[in-house]
C-alpha cells in the first residue's frame, strides 16, 4: 500500500511534469473511484484549467488549479500510481511499488485521466481500484505530516490515551502518512515494542521514535519507497533481525499484522 514516501514520489511527478498544462479533457467515468461525483462533474469543473501546484499531507495529495478553479484531490488507495505520458512516447510515474513493475504504455488499470491540450495525459493507474479522486477534498481531519511533524506535535500525538504505540502511529488523525510497513520500521529503529501502551512511553522512547520516524521517512523517500527500508525484507517467517540476528516475532497489533525483533523490542516486565 502506498505510504508517505510513495505518495511523495507521485506528488513530485505531478509537480515536475503536469503543472501549467491546460486540461482539454477528463475521464471521470469510474463512478467508484470518483464517488460521490457523477460522471462528467469533475470533467466540467476542470476543463480549461491548469494545475498550478501539487501538495501532499500524509497519504493525501491535492492540486490547486488556476483562475479560482477547484482543488483536485487524489488518493492512491492501496496500489495506485500517477503516470504522465507525452505524445513523443516519454513517460514517468510515481506511487506504489509494484514488485513486477509496470510496462511503459500499460494503462489497463487507468481509473481517471486528464488529457492536456498538448496531447499529454495524467493517469491514475490502480489495479485494485481503491484510489479516490474528489473535488475540494476535506483535509482538516488529517494530523501533522510525518515528514515535517515538529517535536511538540509528535509528543502530543503519541502520548495521549492508552492505545498501543503501533496503532497510534497508524492513526492518520494523529500523524498523517505512516502505514503498516513504515510503522514496523520506525518501531524497529526505536527498539520499542509495537504493543506498548502510549501512556507507558518514557521521554527517551518518544525521542527515539521521533528520530526513527524522521530517519525512516527520509530514507524511504531517498531510496524509492518503504520497501527499501532495513527491516522490511525480514518481515517473514524464519527471518532473523538484521541488527542482532534474533528471531523476528509476528503478531496482530491494532488489527494489523506486525513484525518486531524478539530480543530488542520487548514489553517492559
């Protein structure tokens, strides 16, 4: 599933290749991805406008349009990519990591598309059809972005209540952008057990978690996605922790499959 680093790669593709191009047509006929809008509603709102800025908070993206046009909200769902293809055959994409990749020109799973006056296209390619496209999306419920969260915001987000720390990291209202894999990497880097209640976190735990969050997010953005992080390849039966070679442990925390080092990430007591 795309997490903050994958969504940032999609946003950067839009910023590099889709801005300041006049929209000539829109394919918004997928009524599931474009809900609650009716077919043609997004098209009518966007034709003649240009995307002028691409933003992201957590896993959500949105694009401003020129001349007081609407805001275009884009969410990659669990398998989405943004693909920008030009008439000369050049193409770039950003978004979810697909193990088998995507062949250039393969648009079988296009769920939404903008066609520009110059003949280029921006597509949301999404095999699982769980992405979303909306006009003027609601963003006020999202917490601070995990890539830019301040120490004060982070402490406020992770120390209230008694939820397991893994569940709190996944709460997009608390901190936006952390998904299941990124949370496991953060907790592994910080040497914190995923089921530790947040009200049992010591100040040193919170400080390590913040450093781990910043380090994991930065590394994933730099190297191409969450799948490139250190502990992710070892989230499987029979694997050993890459740091101390103890067996990796597996369980459910906050309803999500979770992996941790059996030696370094133990619950107190």
